[in-house]
């Protein structure tokens, strides 16, 4: 399995930016796609973005398109989520997730991911 540690969360004013990082360790010898999910208070966890193994394919939930960018540096076993023009409704705990070894294509569903981080809090004030 892969261990994932998120960082970069915090408190930001509406319109501001944050960059989340997710560092992978453990069984990183297999190729796998990555994703970001988020869970707001009182709501179910939702898909945010996903990136294929080589980074050539990405997809986003409609609410973040044009504001968020997912990227990865495989040499560093790290995936990023650049979040711009943040809104109060982006407030949530953000989770990084990795698909199982060999699953190199993107996925928008929780069940498509095997390994999960502990999450990092993002709070956007109005």
C-alpha cells in the first residue's frame, strides 16, 4: 500500500489561493493515478480532481473548473492541488487518494481509489 500525507491547508480569505501537496511513500513502485476529494461539514465526501499517472489527463468537478489545477511530479512522488479564487463554499477537509497499483487512468469515484490520506483543512472566510 501507499501512505499519503497532505499539507498546505489553512485559513484564507475569499479570492485567495492555496496549494495543497500530497506526498506518497511506501509501495510507490507501481504506477497509479491520483485524486483529490473534499468533505464539507455535514456533507458527503465529493470528488474534486483526478490526474493520470503521466499527468496527461485530468478532470475536475464542475464547481472548481477554471479555478483549481491538479498536477504531479512523479520523481518526488507528490501530487499538488493549486486552488485559486477560493470561495467560502470551498471550505472542507481535503483528502488525497491514490488508485491501486497499475491503475493509471483517472477516476471520479471514491471506490476507484485504494489509499487515502488523513486530510487537510481548508477554510475560506468571506
